[in-house]
C-alpha cells in the first residue's frame, strides 16, 4: 500500500510524532463531542487504544490537513478489497475539520487527498457513510462526485 501524498498542505499521520498523536486524539474528541458525533470524549486509556489500533492496523490511513502549519482536520480511512470491482478500495470512516478552521475548503482538500491516495493504489472506488441530517457534508461529498450507490444502500449497525 503506497500511502504518500504530494500536496504540501496534507500529511499522513506519523504515529512516532507526539504532536501528530496529540492532534489525532484532540480531533477525534472534538468530533465525538460535536453535534454530528453525539458522544462523550475518549478516556486516556481509549486514546491509547485508538493510537495503537490505527498504528498497527495494516490498512489504516490517517490523513491530516494543515492550515498555517497547524493540523486543522483529518480523515481516517481503511484500504479494503472490492470483490465486484476486483480491485482495492478505500472506505472513509471519519472526515472532520476543527470548528475553528471550517469554511476554508479544508474538507475538500482532505477529500482530494484521499482520492489521490486511492488513485495511487489503483483503487476501484471510495466509499463512505454520511448522516441523513448532515447536509454540509453531503454537499461536499456530492461536489467531489460521491453519490448514492446503484442501488442505494442503508448503513446498518449491530452494537457488540
């Protein structure tokens, strides 16, 4: 898996860099407590599980977007394989831009960055889920050529 990026305002998370680890945990906590996240912040133990889980997952991708040299947002995604396309694919799990940096096109830069990574890895598609009430994200995704699948699908969950 070739996870590199050629855009100067995007960086792949370096789990050896404490500032990257702190930024990732801070962004996830901000996302979780955002109205679109609807949860409670991670505990210190959960932060360690998050970092270890993403770092050791063989197909995880964490992409940061920078604004004035500050980490302002992130995508977490996972490389998988599409049996129908007979090619690798990427599933985007999280897209988040910190509240202080919204409205600057940073979400779009993240989407374009993950698309670059997908193309560099000969992926057949990129998938994501979006809440039905998250119109801002839906507009961004539509403008980047994402659309309902053919046939539209539901995203179901079984909590364990």
